[in-house]
């Protein structure tokens, strides 16, 4: 009976046509799925990919490196603009064209790479507030070793631009990021302190940096704190920048009054300081004048006084760290903040004395020894800061006689500062 029914259905032209169409459709579907699976399998076997998220340090390195490749091919570009304002008031701008969102191709050591830069507008990088981005590199599996080579080359090219310069870092969320372009190293001789003062600090810092094993053997925390105090314009910040240049170090500037800064983030930032960097806490008195201010949560930040103390030398405090603090009012600082272990060296930066004045004059006007002596004699008994003196010399650059003849401008400024400070 079943055979009879099947024979009758086969003879039915409508059924035969429909069954044939279903069979063809099923066959095409299986063929398509088989092709997709086959291509996916071949892709997995023959290709390899590398993802670089925008939060990774190599992200900007790779973009700049790729834009310099001669074999770089794309129709989609993005611009990165940097500008510099010169002393004469003019501004020069530099435009760097880097790969924009989309697909790009370049050839490296005989191998072709596909680069896909993707931007997700729905996801944000919380540390920068910019859209989340990724770069995906694709090449043949046999060439996977080239990933390490091109990333190392991109890093070397990026770091070569910092050779002989000082990088200034500032906190950005939970991490440190370069602030502006690397700056030319400030020579130590450009900051003229009292006789022997520069040698004292430099010798102590270098001695600390070269004796890590000595600290470890004795179980002493390997960190060093310096407090530079004195009136405004006495050269505290300038000296730290020159010291960083002398050591070949960078500078991490941490603003304790930063809005949104918490104890946890402060502790984290002080633990992940970039290698070969000095940590600078400027105007420490403006953040915490007294211990009681911890109840007021600082200024705009949420850092407490106890949180700062723990970050400096608590159980979780970082090792191999050099911290510089500056203040104009040491008398406002809590004794707990400046005790040994948190502050190991205190150094007073005051107004210039006669010897400093003489050396500064001769630095700006070489060979003018007689004019320098007259200049020093006229400034006796007048408290002048290094910043005021330098500003005077800059105003009368290459005019030593005019600098001497107009010395009354300095004296008047000194008297005005004295009145304001009373």
C-alpha cells in the first residue's frame, strides 16, 4: 500500500516540482553553509590577528609609525594637530595624518598587513572621555613573528623623540599621561642657587639612586622625600626640572586639589609612577594646611590627610620612589607630613644673595664684571627673588648698561612685595 501511495505521488507533477525545488534549496543552503565554514576554517588556519585597544600604550605609537610607512595605502585619514607658540608671538602648527576609522593596508618586510581601526561610539574610555577604539592587525599566520618586530620598532621610533628631553606627566584618571610635548632638558647650571646648595641636593639624590641594595639589605623602605620651601619665585620648581634633566629622569606632577581625586586613586597613582620619574607635589600647603582639614575633604578633591600620609609611607606605598614637595609656607604644614621617612631632606630656597646676583648677572651678560659688581652693590639690603631678577635681565637682554641704569624698577618691585606680604 505504501509503495502504491509513493508511486502515485511521484506521478503527481505538482508534488514532483515542489519536492525538486525543496531539494535544490536545501542543497544550495548546505553548499553555502559549507562554504562559510570552509572559509572560516581556512581563515583560522591561514590568518592571525592582533588587537590593540586605545587604552594600550602602543596604540598611539603604532598609529604614528604606520603613517610614516611608504607602503601605507588608505583613503581614510584622521588629523592630529600640534602647535607651538614662539617667543615673538607667532604660532606654528604641525599636522600629522594618521589612519582614520576603516580598513587600511601596508607592507612590512615582504608581508602584507590589513589594519582595521574601529570606533565604538556607544562605549567610552572613562580615563579620557573619548570613544573606545581598537586597531586589529591581520596577516598570514606564518608571519605572526612580525607583530613583535613592528611593535618594537614603533616603540623605538616614539621613544627616540624623547631622547635628550624631559617628559612631563600628569594624572588622567587612574593612569599617567604625557602633558604636551617632551621639553628640552634644562641645564643644571641655569638654576643658580646659594653656594654648595646644588651639589648637596644632587649628591644626595644620586647617592640614593645608586644604593638600592643597601636599603634592601637593611629592610629600609627604598624611597626618598625632599621638601623645598621658601618664598615664591625662588627657583624651587625650576631646580626640580633641571635636576630631572641632570639625572635623565621625567617628572610626574600630581595636583592634590584635583576634582574627583580620592585616597584610593592617589595611592594607585603613586604606585604606578613611570620608570625613571620624579614625583612632584607642588604647593603642598595649599592642599592640606592642617590635619583638621581632612574633615573638609581638602578643596575640590576627596583626598583625606590620612590618605595622603598612607600613600607616602603606608603599607601599600611604592618603593624605588623619589618625591619632591614644594611650599611657600612651611609653617602651615602639619608635623606629621614632614617627619623623617616622609620628608628626609628639607632645603630652604630664599631670595638671592650677593653671590647669586653676581653669577646671574654674568650668566646673562658675559664678561661684564665691573657692571656686575655695581649692580650687586646697588641691590644690597633689598630682598629680590631669582624670578624677579631673571625677569629684569630678560627685559633688558643684551643691554647690561640699561639693566643697571633701571635697577630702581627692581627695587620698587621689591618694596611692593614687602608691603603685600605684611
